[in-house]
C-alpha cells in the first residue's frame, strides 16, 4: 500500500485531484484513470501514424 499512498500524496497526485473536484476519492481515481486512458490513446495514435 506504500506506493499507492505515495501516488495519492504526490504533488499533482490524486489528493490534488480530490481537492479540485470536490474531495471525492472515487471521482479523483476516475479522473486519474481517464487521464491515463487518454494518454495511452494519444500515444497509440502517435505510434500508429508516425511510421506512415
């Protein structure tokens, strides 16, 4: 659980998201996964189209 805690308390981590979005832990995690999902999607598109 230590790495999890570090992620939550890191600058720009989930604690910051919670403060911005009204303090909901679930909402903070949702935003976190949405951000990662968007990052992977954009990264995948770049990898797909750059070689062409």
